[in-house]
């Protein structure tokens, strides 16, 4: 899914996902091109569980 889809899945703004990605603290993702980042739902769910208390 795209960054916008990932943000909706996590219930945060797309800019938040972008910020996490830039700082290296966000969910695992695949970069296909400079501005194309894709996420798997399983990775988002795992990341959310690990960071639930943060």
C-alpha cells in the first residue's frame, strides 16, 4: 500500500508516516523510486503492536 494508505491504516497523517520514514523509526517499507514507498499491512500491524506504548 502507498504512504497515504499506510497512514490511513495507522490512523495518522501522511506527513507523520513520512517523518517516521525519514527518521528511520517508522514501519518497514520498500522504496521503489525516490518518491515511491510501499508498505505491507502485516508490517504496519507488527510495527503498531511493538510501538503501542510509545
